[in-house]
C-alpha cells in the first residue's frame, strides 16, 4: 500500500501574499503512515495558529503538511519529496507567492533540504535533526532561522549551531537561536517558540518588525535575527 502526504491550507479572508508551510517531526526509519493524531503532528498545531494570528491580516496563508510516512529512511529522504510536491502544489494555487518553511525535528531537516525550491524565501528549523554532511547549498539566497533548546536530548543543539556556522561561511543568511532551559518537545517555553516562528516568518515575508521592548526578549531576538545576527539566546 502506498501512503499519501496530506496538505491543508488555511487562507486569509483577502488576497494571499505569503505562505507559511508547517511540517512535523518523525523518526529515523519508518514506512508506517502518519496519522493526524500523532503527537509529532499535533505539536505543530499551535505553531500554525500563532502564524495565522500574526500574519492573516497581512495576507498570510498557513499550510500544514502531513508527511506520507513517519521516517526519513536514509537515502530515500522520504519527507523531502513530500515538501517539494507541496511547494509545487502551492505555487500552482498561488503563483508567485513566496513561502517560508517551518519545520520541527525531522521536518526541520526536510525544510533545509527543500530550501532551494524557487518559492522558498526563508526557513525556520526548530530543533532540527541534522547529520554531518547535510548540505548547506540549498540555503543560498534564503533567510534562515535555526532555533534549538539548550536541554534538548533528542537532537543536537551543538550540531545545529555547527550547521548554521557552516551555512554562514558558505554565504547564507542564517541566525542560530539557543532557547534556554528548553527540551526537544518545545513545551516548557512554548510561547517563546511560537513567537519566534511567527515573528520571523512575517518578517521575512512582509518586512514586519515585532516592535519589541527591553522587557520583550523574544521580540528583540526576532528583530536581531531579521537584521542578520549570527547567534542569539532567548
């Protein structure tokens, strides 16, 4: 049996001027179908809602991609094809509209691999699962935010920081944000993660600044990231 990826789109009331494509995590190896009830999928629902709240008035459509299978599966890189197909479909539906990819864990890795698609303006990789040798070339000309919890034991914050540094050395515009006292699940400081993703996405797509104050550390980090800061802590 061949499993199918599923793409849903929450469009704003007016014209669609930008798209955020939200992607969940998964496993190293698995050909089992992804269920809408799986925790990895449900974890991204609040991100989609935060993006819609922040960007709908500016013309942001929020798309959610459920991968066909749960695993990366080595050289198959199963979710990458799903991302590319979803981007092609969105480009047909909304010609010329730029997209920001928002992915967690395996979804973050898939987003980085698919960043070279012509529709992609930026990537937000949340606690991405990365391995040595993952390419940085797809990030050329893109604006990228990589955020990782300092207490993550599932994926490597050090690996994310090293990947970000390699990408910057290759000429990409990449900001690495360390989220203090946070783990892979992104639950302890959930609001910080949501504001980071939503603020950076609308900033890339519409040039919107979050307008932070001295007391709003997350908004200030978003502002610095949009300005091209290399490494930040929130």
